[in-house]
């Protein structure tokens, strides 16, 4: 895809996150790999005011400089570090989705309460340890929580997903919020049955090509 198309898709994705209730105002951020660089949403710009030309461009490997009329999101570090560490990930979506954030505040991982967790690469959604937003420490925690996974919660913060393309990352964001919603209510009624690792592995094998835009 061209740079122009990627920019337009990021803006459309941001507005969909807001419309779907997965984010509010200028919270959260979205990035997409573009060659050796990434395009990322700017800092402190509400999604309903966001325009394609406002996105910042940063090299994935290199210094901390950026191109664009607006500075990049304060969370650019974990976006860039994740894209650098994970060649299978080309798009990253971070939001303060309500149910994910409730569990992140409670510091609870999500176990295999539903077979859809297999779409994230394993039987759990891990919780990244807390560190102040925008820090290298937070980025390090996120990279660790995302090992072998396509999604994690961030303690007292929110959620993050990565995908081979933006469409898949957006789909995963919605699925992660659904898992958080299910887990919260399972806890509220006193618990439920958690699927075994073997059952999730069986589902993962059957998931080949399942869901939105599974290929990069």
C-alpha cells in the first residue's frame, strides 16, 4: 500500500475505535509499518479532528527523530520496539478500552475463558507490568508480555494488540475487549470453566485463515 493509503486507513481505524467504544478522545494510538519506518498517530489530537497529513513518520531502527507537522504519540517507544522485535507484526493498536482497562486496573490476566483467545497465540492474555506512559521501561514490559502473543493488557493503563496488517489488528482489538468483558462477568458470578492448553492448541490449529485479514 502507498503511504497515502496507509495514512487514510489509520485515520479510518482511529475513528472506528471511537465509534465502537474502544477508545475516547485522544487516548490510545495506532501505528503501521511503512517500509523501514512507521506511521503513528500524533500526540494529543482527538480522533475526530485527525487528518492523514498529521501522522508522524519515524524510522523503526535509528534515532528518535520524526517527520511531520505534529509530534508522534508519547507511546511511540513501544510501537517502534514492537515493530522492530516482531517481523510478523505490521500494525499496532493501543486503546483504553473499558473492559480491558478494568482488568488492567485489577491487574488480572485473561485465561482461556473462550476459545477465541487462540487467535492471540496462546492460552492467556498476559498483563504487562506497570510503568509510566511513554517510558522505555513500559516498552520493555510490553515487549515481554507480547512474546509469542498478539495481544496483552497493560497494568493500570489499557490494552495493546498487534497484527500482520491494520485490518487484522483492529479485529483483534475488538476480540480482546470481548474476552475482557466475558472474563469480568465470569468473575462477577463467582467463576467459570477455563479451557485447557490442549483445547486452545486444537483451536489454534483449526484457526488457519480464520477471522478478518489473517494474512499480511
